RNA sequence: GCCGAGGUGGCGGAACCGGUAGACGCGAAGGUCUCAAAAACCUUUGCCCUUGCGGGCGUGAGGGUUCGAGUCCCUCCCUCGGCACCA
C-alpha cells in the first residue's frame, strides 16, 4: 500500500485508500459467527441520526467522532468493539420536509440515507455497515409493531380518551414531552387542547423503578437529574373533602397535597374546570357562570393556560365542602390554575402557605389563615405573602398546635387515616406515553377494530402491516390520520370473528422506533426474530452510549421503560439498556450559536476536502472538553493540521531513514508520562487535554530540531490513531507492520517507574510568595531542600533580617518559609 | 421561580487531593529561508513598573478560613442549558 519514494502527506488520497481497504478487509464488520463468539465484546453505541436532506451537520460529526474515538480506543486496548450506526428516518420531521418540497418521503429518505452513508464513511468512523438499521424499512418496523403487540397483550397499551396537545400547524397530537412552554417543539406553534382517543403505553406503572434505578447506572450527572425531575415524584396524602349537601350526602372531593400539615389552613377547595364533579357541585344559580368559565378554558390553548404570570381566574361553584380537619364549610371554586392531569385534579387551597393559593385568595377575597409560625412569629402574625417553608410550629390547628411541621404532618395524616379521611399517597409528574400520531410517515399501529371483538391485535405472522404508498399524505384538521382516507387499506376482516372491521389508522410515535433500535443492531442477520437471545446476552446491555442531552428525558426514558417491560415479559435478561451514558456538549462558532438563519453553519465537506478527515476529527476533539462542547474558530484548525504534518514528517523524514537507536532517556520518560496521561484522559473522554499532551510530547521529541527515533514515535502513532485513524494506519504500515493498527491490541503500555523524574523542581516561597525554585532529588527531605533553598540568591535576600517561625514542606513541590521581620520579633512578644 | 453547568490572557481552553495560575492551540510581534509571497522553522507574548536583576497586580464582585485559595465556606452579580401554576 505504501508507495516508496512518496514522502509527502496527502490526506485526501491516503484517507480514500484506507477507507477502501477497511471496506475490503471487513476491518470493522462482524460476521454472524464473530458476533456469536467475540471474546471481549464491547457495544459502543451512539445516537443514530435522522437523515435530513441537508446532510450531516457538524453537531452530528462532533458526536459521532467523539463516540468513534472511544470505540477505537477500546479496540486498541483489545476489545471486540461493535460500533453500528443507523437511520431514524420516520417521523414528522421527514414528513414536514416532504410536504414542503412536494417529494414523497418514501423516495426522499433513501436518497438522504445514501448521502449520509457517503458522509459517514468519509469521516472515518469505525462503523459496521453490515449491521445497520433503517426504521422505515418494513423489515425493521415489523418488529416495532411486534413490540407494540407485546405491550398490548400484557395490558401495557391501552386506548383511552384524553385531553391531548394538538398542534394546529403540524395537525397532530404531541406528547407532553414535545410541548415546550406551550408550543410545538417542532414548529413553535401554540398548542391547543383536544379530546381524542389515543393509544397510551403505561410508563407510569414503572415510574418508581425508573426513578430508583437511576441510582445504579453510570450516566452523566446532568442526565440523571433531568430524568429524576421529569419523573417528578412527590410524597404526600390524598385527603377527602366531603361535599356539603345535607339533602344528598355521599359526594366526596379527593385532593392531593404534599402539605397535609396545613390542612387547618385550607379555606377553600379548587377543582380543575374539567373535573367530573363540577356539574354535581355547581348550584343552579351559579351554573351559567360555571359553564361559561369551563367553555372559556376549553377554547383556550395550553399556551395561554400555562402562562404563570397571568392573573389567577376562576369562579365560585356555589357549592361547599367540609374541611375534614376543622369541620368548617369551605367554598368550592373552579380555576384553570388547577390542572386535571396532575394528582386528582382538585386541591385544598391553603392561601397562607402556598403562593398560588395566596394570589387567588387575594384576587377573590377568600379568607387567609396562618397555620404555621416560623421563629419569632405566632398565630396572629399577619401574612404579607404565603409562608411556604415547611419549617416552624403549627398554630390555629386545634389539638396539633405547637407541634413542629414534620411530626405535626405525621400526626394529622395518621389521625385522618383512622377515620378514613386520608391516605398516604405518592404522585408522579410523569404521564403515560401517548404513542398515537394522526400522521402518515410512521409504522401503522397493528390493531384492527371490530364492532364485536373490540381492538384486536394483528396476528404476528401477518406483520408487518405495511404502510400503504399514497400520494396524498397530507394531514387534515379533522384530527384523523391520512390513512383513514385509504378505504381499501383499512377495510379488513376481523382476525378473530372474521366480521367487518377496520384497521387502526394512526401510526406510532418516532420515539417508539428508537426505543429499541440498539436491540436490533447485533441481530440484523435474523429475519425471524427481533433480537436473538444468545447474541443479545453477549452484547447487551450497551457498554457505552454517547449522545446529546436533548434526549435526556424522552428517548432515554422511553428506551429504559421498554427494556424494563421486556425484561418483565421474560424476553430480556437485563432491565437497564445502557450501562454507561455520556452526554456530549454542543459546538458553537466564534462565540455564537450556529443557525441556518445566521448563515454561520459549518459545512463539513469543504473542510474535509481541504484538510482531511483526520485533521477535522482531531480539531473537533481539541476544541474543548467533549462533555461541554467548544467554540469552533475557523483559524484554529491549522494547529491540529500542523501537528499531523509534524507527526508525519517525524515518522517519514524527508531525508534519510528513521533512526533505530533506543529512545533518548529524557524523551523516554516524557513518553511514559504521556502514555499515562493520554490513557487516563481518553478513558474519561477528556479528549482535548489528551491531544494537548500528545502535542507537548511531539514538541519534546522534536525540540531544538532533534531527529526523532523510531521508539519515540511509534507509540505516538498508536495514541493518535483513535483521533486520526487514516494517517495512523499509513504510518503504522510505513513502520513496517502488515496488519491494520486496529487489529491486535496495540495500545502502548506505560511503566510507572519510568514516569518519575530523578529531580524535582521545587518552588520556594517566603510568606506564600514564590521567590525562586530549586532542583532537588525526588523525595529529598526538608532539611536538604531547605539547604538548597537558602543557597538561592533571591530566596536568601528575602530571608535576610527575618526570623523563621515555621516551615511548610510539600515533598517535591514546595517549600514555604513563614517569617517575621527580626526587628519585629521583640516587639511582638 | 426551581434544577443543572459555567464565569481564568486578545481568543479557544489547562491546572491532581488547597501547593510555581495560564499547559496545549489560535492570534499577534520579531527573526531564519526566499527576488517576493505562501508554507515551514526559531524566539517572544497575562497586565503594570524596571536598562537589567527584580518588584507589584492578577482566575465575575465582596467577605472569610489557611503558612498558602482558580480550587474550601458565606453573600451577591452575570451567562448558558433544562423544567415550569405539578398542589
């Protein structure tokens, strides 16, 4: 492969050559046999991209390169690294683009994928192209449908009517997670509320486990926190407020509260406008007003409703409840600040100790009672605002007066439990996962609706339910999927009674596609099962997962849920899909966010063209800590580029041959230090400092124009290989190796004994200020260092005329004389 | 408002467990080579005072602990990301 006499570094031809060779030799591909027998399997996963028409952007490349560096590092350490990639090609994103350009997604996507594959090959990723996944391929989505059926069979999928987020622009339902501050995540349009029958997966059944397991998985801290927040566990009590109606008793309003200790301060009750008891509680004279308010709320989109700053509106229903603690009659209101989707959809309002209730009470002239007094306050201290801290003693609380908040809460709940007016309860913010989409570009949900039998699963042997090719795939306002217009597709006999029936015409959420794709990768050789038991046992859970924190809650939570459920079904042997997850940072450019509108987006192809993929990869990893991202400065790329040139020139000298002499002693020490640093830092994904260490080392090797020796540069070639695999292969070859550098654990070892220097440069301080440095043998004791320090002219100067009170000695690092002026000693005494 | 990350030279960023702040790179200045330029290579480069030796100041602001603080503690300001009427 090497061309004798060809001594110039020419990245573009060299990279093309090695990419072709990896392909030819199947360097990065596993055969089925290899997957079955790999000795040190390491599943290196990265989040698969959505294949857009624009092609790979720098963000993709940054993430993939960081993940690939990790994979190649592990491989050089001798692991059998499986590094697959695929395409998350279903979903609204593709569909909207198709609608805009008038091209059918089924024609658009394959072209995009071809382009992505070309680009992904070009950046030199270690991808196994024999085990790739395309979520729009019927051979893939038949198993997505199969997955849904497993949930359906076990009662973990159900269709229920629910108020949902409706995006009037995308004309579809959105999951709560896809609504950002009341707006559609994708198009920014204000989201409305609609009541539609939808398929839900019961992720809330797993809330507690999803939360608890967070403690035992090795993930980025920020991601763990985001998940915990999203699940949003709160402990509290459900209290019963009987409706006050002497003539017809029996109705009860259940409220959820985290502060049952404040129940004596509950001066009114608020129901969500959609609450089912509103009709029963409202009195005839108030009914018109109540109805008007409910109507208004219903019409209002969630944007307006979710705005916190707005004034708290609401109306009195005319009805009353009995406060179970005080026995007082309290008025029942409805207000849109109480949400039907959380807790019981009803609250006891404690205006003295809840800011929202306080605002509402103030606006509507409702009584405010203090029931907790902080230090220095008593039962009558006026409340200028709600006192929300759960600290203090109970007041105005009958027999509980004087108890601290925590024991008070316990006592109150215990007593109310005895009379069945309370029970302890844990509530989660997490909602069930709505997977129905009234769109075209997704896998049809494999259900047939039969008048007689209800919803019936499509038999597994009939999967996939193919998405029909239809030209008119636009969604419409009706809230019904485009597939509902394709009569000869949806009209089918019932699989159970053979009677007239109709296919489910909704398709499933993209997040269902990506909730299990990692299970498929190692098993793509099988078309009769989604994932092979034996192979799955060998390769999963995923050893390392690298991706963006934008998926910290959605994708990562859903895939955890899916795996947990599959484990319970006996289909998997583990319940957490990813042993380690690391979130990468974002790339900005010259201090500003990149965006198409600003026109400051980095286009990778021309950069790769000019400098080569190796330089581009190295530079991206050099920008900053991988977990935090970095600032892409156009000029900066010349640094890493120059480094690779110097590396090349060091291994392939322009004149003469590489010296075979033993490594210089000083350089060798530096080499061992460098191997140590780079090895440790790569393990922690601290790529930027690892690269800096290698640069520093190469500078030392070439210092003063000295000629590098083979033993000095060969290990460096191996260390550079994860970042710049092509040049590393070429240099490895030129160093006389026949096999790929990635075959056979070539990561260099370091000898700790050879990392240490003979002498240490020790800082000498006088009163904490550095006045000089001295050289002393490593491990030299205090007296020896002190003697050398005193011999140092500038140190001696600063010690002159002083009295040494104390000496601080940190071996091999520092010596500090703590002194006072001699003249001052006497005075101080 | 809550949660998370962060604030260090002209710029991107280093700094183990509290121990010489500014590694590495960009940019800039000077030089070598060249007819010239590019590339490459060498030197300098936190700020201020000083011919030099050297000295002073310096990690968002203010206080504290310590022989010694970018690092620990308290108060505050700002930036970025996420969540947000969640009872």
